[in-house]
C-alpha cells in the first residue's frame, strides 16, 4: 500500500463529500485525515458494529468505497436536510435505507467528482447504498485500506468516521501507487518465468523503486484470449468431426477472459481492429493480484 497516494485519495474524496454536505446544510465543515491502515475482515466487522451505518458504492472502473459515520449523525444530517423529524437509531433501519440513500447519494457522488475536477480522473459510482452491515460483500477486488478522520459539520454535528476504499480504485486516480515493486516481488516474478534471481538478492531489503520494476518490463509472456472452456470425455473428442458443435459454456454477453501465462488478469469485449479480432479491456484485476498470478 502506498500510504501517500492512499492519504491523498482519502483527502480528496472526503473534501468533495463534505463540500456537498456544506451546500445541503448551509454551513462550513472541517475535517482531519489520519494515517491509512490496511483493513482485514475482523477490523471491518468491528467497524460495522462500532458505527452502525455504511454509505457505500461500487466503482464501475474498478473496486469499491464506503464512508462509515456514526449512525446517529447520519440520521441527524438527514433530518436537518429534509426538515423533518427522524428518530436517531444505533443502526440503519431497513425501512429508512431508501430515504437516507437519497440524502447521501449526492455526497458520495461529489466525493468521486472531486478527482474529475482536480485531476481529470473519472470514477463512476453505482449501487449506492446506506446499510448497517455488508462491508465485506462489496466488490473490493484486492487490498482494502481504511483512513480514519474526525470532522465538524454544519448544525453542530461532529464526530469521527472512517473512509474505506479499494487500492485498485486508488490506482485509477494515482497510477504510480501501483508501479513500484520491492526486490522480493521482483525475484518471485523472475522465478515464475524461469529467470533465476541474483545470488543473495532475496535477502536484500531493497525499498520499492521504479528501477526494480524496469528489470522485468522486457520479459516476454504468453497472452491468450479465452472464449470459454469445457471438459469432454475422450470418446466425445474422438467423435468430433467437421460440422461438430461444442458448447464451451460461455454466454454471448459475457466478457472474454485475458490470460497471461494461463493466469487470468483481465476481461473484455471482442472488437474488430483492421479486419482482425481484438479485445477491449473492460475489467482488470488489481496490480497485487496480477503479480500473485505470475508466481
């Protein structure tokens, strides 16, 4: 995890989130971002129990993100914005989810829009929800990071929250966050493709550098596009002939798989380029997963 990029990403999103909240409530917010920490399943479960509210969204380009705020603050913000009474609860009640989603969807959208306005990077949010649990079920697609923060919002609302996001989502905004490998990772990849590491290199505690990544950029790997696959008895294979049709178990509207050294790294749609078939990438696994797949 690149802490600097993760903290910049969190700062940008939270800035957009609270800017929209200022507009909705008519006031001024302030917040303080703390250092990022990796998020494991136990920590995620503990956070759900602590906050009782999750404002979440999938990121169409890759990954997911979620804002965890104290449930009572979520209800208070909604009541102020809607100018109506809402009984604060310790956990999001299912019957309130739709109303709360309408209130906070613009805030999440503004958080994502921050990067388009400042950096020209587009994050498209989908499946926006306000729930009490389900953090682990979001499509993170790899390493997940949590950034705690404290805030003071309009209408004398203050407290602490946590912004959770996929590292693959950070890489969409800050590609350099996924560009560095340490020496051990380089050695593992070299070994996977049949190139021995230098003697004693595995013991070297070399910090991540772009130069280390350059060592492997010219290595040639076999790339395949897989339409589907099926297992067949030998008897059926021997019976094949011209005109035989094989069901490869792939639906017409499903994406094609892209394999590197027979390891899945991406999916895409078939296109025609200069009268040849090509593959337009629509989904790609996280940099960490791509590295792991080559080992």
